[in-house]
C-alpha cells in the first residue's frame, strides 16, 4: 500500500510541475478514448519509470559526480535530479522537457511536492 501511495504522490508532483512550468508538458499517447484518463495514466506511468530511473541510474550519476557535488556543497544534486527528468523526457511516454534549466526547476518542484505529500499521506 505504501508503494502505491508514493507512486500517486510522485504522479501528483509531476502533474504540479507540468501545471507550473511552461517547459514541462505531457502529451500522453492515446491509451483510451478519454483525454483526462490518458493524462492520468501517463502521469502514473511516468512516475513509475521515474522511480525506476531514480533507483538504477541516479546512484551511478551521483557516484560519478561526487567530486563536483562535494565542491558545490551538494548543490550539483539538483542538476543530477534535472538530468533524471531529461532522461525521462527522452523515453516515449508523452513527457517532454524543453531544456536543462526547466528540468532542474521541475526536479526541484517534484522533490519539494513529493516530500510534503509523502509526509502528509500515511504509509
């Protein structure tokens, strides 16, 4: 149950980033005939794929970027999180990010919203 709630929180945070930023948008594929259902399904699939990317690719990038992360006192982690959103946008899921700056701002929004939603939702 906790996994499902975390994925819903991640999907909601991606939706909020889509709403707040012009450079992040969802153009979901036609899973069903209803556009709203397609949007929600695309959010869910993107949240799951982002979770997999964060579990597999992010630790490798953090290890490779450890010297610059230490030199910037941890601020480079925001760039790594933005790269995760850029990698997600390269996959054919209907999620698009215009540039690295929008990805970094979007990653900051996704991180903050996910943090608060995971604190509010029991699980």
